[in-house]
C-alpha cells in the first residue's frame, strides 16, 4: 500500500484488529541472548559473531513478516529507553569482560603447547 492511500475496506480493518497483539519481549530477549553468545564465546569461538549476524539477518525478515502481516500494528508509545533490558546488557557486558579476562590466558596457554 502506498503512502497517502486510505485504510481499505472495513473487512480489511476488522481482519487486522482480529490479529494477535505484537509483543516486543521476544525481540529484546533474542537480541540480549545473541549479545551474550558473542560476548561469552567470542574469545574461544571467533566465528560466533558471524553466526549471530547471519541469524539476525534471517530474523529481521521473519520479524518484518510478523510485524506487517501476522500481528496487529504496535501502538506508538513515548519511552525514555529500553528499560530493564539496558540493565541486563550492562550486567552481561561486565560479566563477559571479567570472563574474557580470566579465560584468555588459559586459552593462550594451550596454543603455546
């Protein structure tokens, strides 16, 4: 549908209302989990970032389908940030930095042998 066109018929509008509501929690949890995979396992498995990037590209297309055709349009809301997810990412970043600091000397010792 082009910008500026009407909403369509009443049946089309009613069919969109009957769709389930969009829930962004799955999107946020998936991105936080992928960040954890890359941050935790990036030291021992450098291809983790590439695998997560490919998964994100695939998920982008499936999310677009879900947002445009399989769920109701989300209502716009003014928010200051991502809320608790920012705290989780902050905590995860600090834990993974500590993990990398501890595990890097151990893995580099195996490479020298």
